[in-house]
C-alpha cells in the first residue's frame, strides 16, 4: 500500500457519495474496511455536527476546524494536515496517512455536512493563535 492509497480511496468514495448525495451502505462498508476505528470516530464527529468551516470577511479566508473531545483541531485540507496528537504521533511516523479529523473533514466537505461560521477578519489572528496552541 503506498502512502497515498488511503487518501486516493477516500477521495474516490467521497466523489461517489457526492454524486449520489449520500453515503451508501457500500460506501460505509468500504470506509470501515479502510479505516476501522478511525472511520467510526469520523462518523460520530459528522453525526454530532463537529466539522466547522470558518469564512473570514472581507478577505474570504477559509479555515476548517473539527471540534474534538479535548479541544478544537485546525485542519489544512490542501496539505492533508491536522493539529491533533494522532497526526503528530501516527501520521508523521507513517503508521497511518489520515487521522479521523481529516477523514471527517473530507466527507463533510464533499457532502455539505458542516456548519459555516462567518467571522470578521479582525478575529482571524486571535482565533488562529488559539487553534494553533499545543495541547496543555
């Protein structure tokens, strides 16, 4: 399995789900076979509406956040990056390629299962510094 196979498979499933407007039983099975517990956690995150897309005005900057159990996690989808411990300890060690926050964000973005929060640009820096804080 190459490094990007998880991402490629997830992207393919997301494209299919987006076209159908839902995650089919087959999609759910594929995702579970691919990610196991990580998918179970991602699904819980989606059901609890914990994926947020912040849009800052007037700049139009967009920031994705997943509300975690301990804190909010900053996601950078283009870089396949998350601020969670799982990402630091398992993704960077190449044990896995995606933490469950990234899995949840990809599915949420494709199916529109996220909340959009509009904020003023003045709040961009304070919010970013809060989200970038390392866990205590």
